[in-house]
C-alpha cells in the first residue's frame, strides 16, 4: 500500500522538479515559524540519520532551496534554513502534492475505510 501511494506521489512530485525527500525536508522545515531547524532536530523529526539528511541538504543547498547556518547553541551543529526560493517552491508544489495524495490514496477509500485507517494509525503510533 505504501509503495503504491509513494510511486504515484513521487511521479507527480518529479513533474514539479522535486523528489519525495526534497518535499519532506521543505514541508517539515516550513512547520517551523521561521523555517529553521537544527540538523539534529530535523533528522529526528524525519526519522533520518544526520548523515543522510546532511548529504541531502547539500544537494538542496546547491539548488538554493535551503541554506546552512552555524548553530549558535552548538558549535559542532548547524541550522537548516528554508530560503525564499525554497518557500516559493513549496508554496507552488503544496497544492499539487495534496491533490496527488488525494488522487492516489484518500479518494480511493470510503469514509469508513479512512476512519478504520485512522484508528489503526493511532494505535500503531501510540507506542512510539
């Protein structure tokens, strides 16, 4: 199920010039009021290793979507900052991504199926 949905949404994001990881980084950074997070906090939130996020952040930084800044609270850490271009890309992509998730997932299920899935998700995530 996860693979089927991800294949569809990944293809739709690719048409916008984004990968799923790109969108995940942009969208989770945008949840912060200032679009800034430490690399460590961001990796933890996304369930990624810091090295994986660091490598991906380098590619996104080269495209101007995010930038790194020194973390004033941790001399060894860095901040990931959503750039104005990153905000613009996310703003442009978000409606299409929502439509894609609906098309590949939500709209294919009945209200009862969605309710059951919600109960299952809550049960599985309660142990985290």
